[in-house]
């Protein structure tokens, strides 16, 4: 005999509650990964703010270098602003590798 609609809804709710309960306890690896994402986000925000402040206060010399050296200067500026985040990401990947599964 097929299940009634209310029985099917109850079964779906019970299955959904079981899935929520299982995913509510994150593994150590997921905790390390979420901490890494948060840390990289803060580092990117900080370096962006520092870069904007530096460009605000030293606009003339930086603009002169960008005009004089062109694309290489632009790439150097971007890499200088991204390097702390890349370093943080690499350190975090090492932590992620060392985390228990």
C-alpha cells in the first residue's frame, strides 16, 4: 500500500533533520579550511586598505612610476598587494595538510 502524503512529508522532514544534525558537527579539516578562508579574507581586506591609503597619500610618485615603467610597474604593485594573502594561503594549506581527516 502506498504511503500517504502526510507520511511522505514526515519522512522527508525526518530525513532532513538527520542531514542537518550530521552536518552540524564540522570535521577538523572543515574547521581549518573555514579559518583559512576567514584569515585570507581579512588579509586581503587589510592589504587592500593599506594599498588604497598608500595610493591616496603617495599618488604622484606612484603614478609617475606607473607611467614610466608601464605594465611591469602595475604587475609589481598588484603582486606587492597580493603577496601577504598568498603567503597566508600557503601557510593555511600546510595547516590543512597537517589536519586530521
